[in-house]
């Protein structure tokens, strides 16, 4: 987009860039993992109807995501 | 009795998370404003700050009351997801910094870099658009993160007023202390604060994502405190493992 873009377009682009940086940034694996976690827990609650598994799985999946993203950070330096 | 304890736990975590998150962002904004004020003069810098504060206030005024009308379970699910992503990013960075895998956020270095960039722009004549824009952007972007934290935590807990007051106190306190100590913002234990905020945001994110999905937490709101302790212990364990593996990787191989 050139510098001659209209103010609304520039504002919209800036708004989109802010949310992209805020929610994805340099750790897309966290965003993807959270979406997968929400889907998995929704299945456990609404399809399997096992509440105990849901409240154990939710924090456990968060921890597994941390393990993966920290391992990735360590590998890439 | 149990309901009172649950409510108090929720309020303490809310106040702690909003206060620390607002203080951390304020330190970052203040570093930029101090650099702009010292190099380019205070008039345009403070005008930039004032316009940014007005814009942030308008955002809270526009979105705060609107969010109250969103159904609670939908609001908590969306807020839970946002807090989970945002909190995990914060906590990940804080763990990497604590373990030595990532350089710590250095306010002195940021101050020096901002000063160098501003000096390269040449001496200001009359009104200074550079000072205005840099101060505005610094305050608006850091302030936007405070606004998101206040709106998400405040509306989901049905305590938006309390969240706004706590954030305002944090911002004013950091502002006063920052102006008094000026260029010594690097002495603020920013990474430790970010670690605590990250743990609280991830705990809130987990709790509200569960609530939004209709998970029934054992112990109701007190589960929030259990989650805070759980994630604090796990974060400490991750840091320990990262430090150990980092040192092993750095040691030279012996024959």
C-alpha cells in the first residue's frame, strides 16, 4: 500500500496490524494451540460430557503448549 | 463464607493483575515520554500525551458500556481466549528472560535508543510534530494494552469501575515515581512483574475459557487461586529446566 492511501485505509491497516501483533506476533504456535485447546475442551464438555476431564485437560494442554513453544525458542536461540 | 472467600479471591487476583499490568505498560510509555521531553522539549511531548490519554479514555467510554450488554458466557469465552493468548505470550517471554535465553527488557537502552533517534531528526523549530507523534504513539500503544486488560478483566468480572480505578492508581503512581527518579526506570523489576502478570493472565484466561465453555470448576471462583499457584509452580520448573539445559549447552565439551 502506498503512502497516498486514504486515512480510513491507513487507520484500518494500523488497527489490523495492532491486533495481529497482539494476538499472533512472533508466536503463532500459541495462537493455534489455544484455538485447538478450546475446540478440544468444547468437544469434551458438549459431546463427551465429561466435566472432570475438561477441567483437568484445559490447564494441562496449556502446560504442554508452553513446553512446545519454550523448546522451539531454545532450539532457534 | 465460601462465597465470600471466592469473591475476595477473585477481587484480589483482578486488582493484582490490573495493577501490575498497568504499571509495567506505564513504565514502558514513560520511558519514551521522558526521552522525548528531554531531547525535544516538554510542550509538544505533553500535548502528544494528553491527546493519547483522551483517545484512550474515549475507547474505554465507547467499548466499556457496550461490552456489559454481551451475554456473560460469550464474553468470558472471548475474553478467556484473548487473555490466554496474551498471557501465554507474556509468561513465555518472562520465562525466557529469567532463564537467560532472551535479553532482559532494558529501559536504559530503550531510553538511549529513543534519544539517539530523536536527536537524528534535527533541532525542533516552533511546534514539534516529531515530539508530538513519538509521545502520542508511545502512550497510545502502551495504553491500548492497559485498556484491553482493564476492559477484558473488568467487564468479565462485572467490576469495570474497580478495574479502571486500579489502573488509574497504577498509572499515576508510576508516573509520579518515574518523574521523581527520571532516567532510573531500569531499576524497576520489570521482568518479575511481567512474570506475575503473565501467571495471573494465564490463570484468568484458563478460568474464563472454561466458564465460557460451561466447564464446572471444582471450588468455584477459588479455582482461580489454585490455577495461579499451579502456573507459578510450573513456570518456576520450566525456568529451572531451561537454565540447566542452557548452561549445559554453553559448557565446552571435555575430552
